[in-house]
């Protein structure tokens, strides 16, 4: 019975050992040559010239939320695609309905101009 857990235990051990090796190498082999350019604050690809509390364009947040929304919904397709030969016709049509609703949402956002970056 315990032999079936051996691959999982081996995977955990390899992960812990590799993590420790990388941690030790990161501490022992630092490549820290600080200069003025490396010490500058950097965020979101913009130079830090303004106040940190300045507001971004709302389209930045809208595109980010839409990306996360469609990315998470596409994660549901992988188990469905793997189990496609064994699923029932009802599961097949319900997933097609899900894809249709997802496509309609994408079309709506496209028509509203949410994906345009001016």
C-alpha cells in the first residue's frame, strides 16, 4: 500500500532539495553590484516620476480584469477536453453552451471597445 505513495514522496523530496539548493546558491553567490540605475524604484514599466498615489487610466484595470476573467474561464476547458471521449451528450452540450456564452461576452466586450487601447 505504501509503495503507491512512493512517487509522491520522491517528488516532494526532490522539490525540497532543489528549493534548498537554490536558496543556498542565492545566498552564497550574490551578484550585487549596486548602481544608481539598479537602485531606482520600478513598477509597471513606468518610471517613478510622479506621486505613488496617482491614478491609472481605468482601461488598464478593465483590460486586466477581462484578461483574468477569460483566462480563468479557459482553465475549465482543459478537463473537458481531456475527458471528451467519455462525457455524456448532456455534458458536451452544456460545455458548448458555456463556450457560446463566453464567446458572446467576448463579442460584447469587443463591440463596446473594452479591448481597444488608445
